[in-house]
């Protein structure tokens, strides 16, 4: 039997055939319908807070639009940076996150984060901005914000001010008020919403800075919290009689929270576009707008590009604010 010889042409044909098959498979994968499996929605905050409530509200509605379940996954900790780090290391087309922009625009200045806020995470869609309520608990008798400022300057121990955590928007507001007014405000950072609400009801601190949402509004209705002022470009719809901090002359503390959806770097542009369209469609629906407005959250539908522009602008401004306020990184 003569020895077997492989002809070069045969090997070339095989290589070409293999390459064609690989290209076909890759093309099929790229063309596969999306989403092809349940979506994981990371909320980098504890259950029960405004981020969690709104995320679940959208998750329920997006199921109808996208045709796949949306599974909310709470990953709190380190000022929401743990959850955002979890998003940044995701390498699939089915992981998202919802929350405030502060883990991208504020926290990187204050702590070590395991992601680049401007390159590792993609803005998908803004959802809303929320004013911050300046509230007194039953531990404080002041009825007006001006009276709070006087007491903060005269009380031997100052006034305790609770926020949802170190490096949050509320924390920045506390530092701004200290420097702008000369008052003694003692920051009391919490690690999320549930314990904060419990201690607010029990008057474990004097003041609370927080975004409005169900449990906060309930305590206000029960008389356990009194709103003294709000923040934002306009007065809160629920408290039109109360001034904003801007109106009172404290422009640097007149800050609001911006919330939105994010995806990991590498998510297809087509996926981002479809998500943005689906979220904006919900924001324009009367039902969703009403649900958000009931909590004094103002709907803010934008393109992914416009949302990204706001994030980059806020990131740059926070760098200046933190340096001027002398806030130290942990």
C-alpha cells in the first residue's frame, strides 16, 4: 500500500470551511434575539430604600416590554460601590444596574473603587431626579430652617444630621452647610434605608437629609418628621410653601439626586438603544409618571448620550466641590 499524502489544497479547504463555520456561528450569536434570558438588575443599595422601590417598579414593567423576567439583586455596601463594581466586572449582555449617579460621580473621590467610573460602566437611561428633604425629627423643636441654623451655632454639641452614608449626596450637603453657615452639624452616616427609617421614627438624631419615598412620606404624614426645606431648581410639588436651600441662600447645598440605569462596558450599542427606548417609553406613560411624581421624583427621560453627558459634568463638578469642602477620602 502506498503511503498516504495530504494535499495542500485539501488542508486549505478544510481551514476555509472551519473559518466559515466559526464566522457563521459568531454571526448567529450576534443576531440572536435579545434578551435571550432573564435580566439581572443590580441595585447597589439595601432593600426598602428609594433605589430598591423604583428599580422593582421598573423591573415589573420591563418584563412586559422585553419579554424576559427582571430579577432584582440587592448588592449594598461601601456607598453603593460594591454593587457598581459587580456590574463593572459583568461580561454579558443581560446584567444591568439601577441607582443614583453618586457611585460614579462622587464616591471615586472619597474611597477606593474597583472600577473606572467613566469607562467601565455605560450610561443607559436616566429615570428621574429627586429633591432632598431637610427634615427635623421629634428630637428637634425648630419649625423653620433659619431656627435650625441658629441652634446649630448655639447648641454645645451641635445638631446631629443623619444621611444614608459616607460619601453620599447628603454627606456633601452636610459638609457644605457646615462651611457655608458656620453651624455645628455632626454627620451620622447610615448604611442604607431601613435602619435609617427606624431610627428617624425613634428620633435618634436631630435632622435627616433624604430623598422622598414611601416610608419617608409616611413618617411625615404621621408627624414624626417635619420638612423644613427642600432642594432643586424649583419647590417640591408636595411642599410648595417651603423654600429650597437655593432660595434661602445656600446654593452649594441645593443639590438633587439623579437616578438611572447602567450597563457594563462592552454591552452592544443595540442593546443599550433598546433599553433606553423601553425605559423612556415607560417614563412617558401616565401611570409611571404618576407613580414617580407621587414621591416627588421628577421623571427625566433622556438619550443614553445625554445621560452620559450629565454624569461626566457632575463628576467634574464634584471634584471641585470636594476639594473646596476639604472632604477627605476614607
